[in-house]
């Protein structure tokens, strides 16, 4: 049960990212790719965790902070443009799934059931990402670019908070 819950919790952050991106052309492809990466990164985390734990402990907050800041800045800079900005689904899925690697290192140390966790993370990432992409497409009609501006500011604030921890 802990493995299933842990897999679901690691996938919830996809909702926060993908609900802000209404102009994704291949929603199902992005969702499947995100689900696959949500299974691959934890598998790598379980297997390579002891080797990379020290690196992540030293540089993890800086990497996370830089990625959050760049995503927030990107959202702010392109929120006023009428043209549609396309982001590579591969890059977007990697960005959304990268945190599952570091989380799985911790879960590996706690001796969590690896197979159940990985399957749960993949299934919940698929559901969360596809659902949030559908919601994003529909919410743009109601909120327009305001939600993108708000999210950009939140991501930049989170990037500074990540450095301070």
C-alpha cells in the first residue's frame, strides 16, 4: 500500500506543471512519455541511488531551483504573446519527471517495494498528465493568459525557496 501511495504522490506534481500548458499538440504522446519517464527515473534512482545520492545532496536544490526559475521566467516572458509557444514534449516530460529520480533514492533507502512503486508512479503519471492537459486546454477559454502569469510568478518564488532550504 505504501508503494502505491508513494507512486501517486510522486506524480501529483505533473498536474501543477501540465495544467499551465494549454497548447500541447500531442497530449496522449506527452502523457505516455511522462508515464514512461516516471517509471524509468525511479528505476534508475533505485539502482544508481547509492552512487548519485551524494551528488544530489550537494547539487539537487540548485538544479531544482534553476529549472523552476527558468520555467517561471519562460511563462512570464511568453504570457503576453499571442503566438503559440511550443515546447518539445520530450523535454517537457523529462523536466516533469526529473524529481522522481531523487525521490526514488529516498524510497530505495526505506526499502519500499520497487515494482509496485514504479508501476504506481507510471500509471498515476499517465492519468495526472493527460487529465491536466485536458483541463489546461479548457481552462484557457476561461482564464486566458492570467493563469500563466500567476504560475510563472509562483515558479520563480519556488526557485528562490528551493535555494534557501
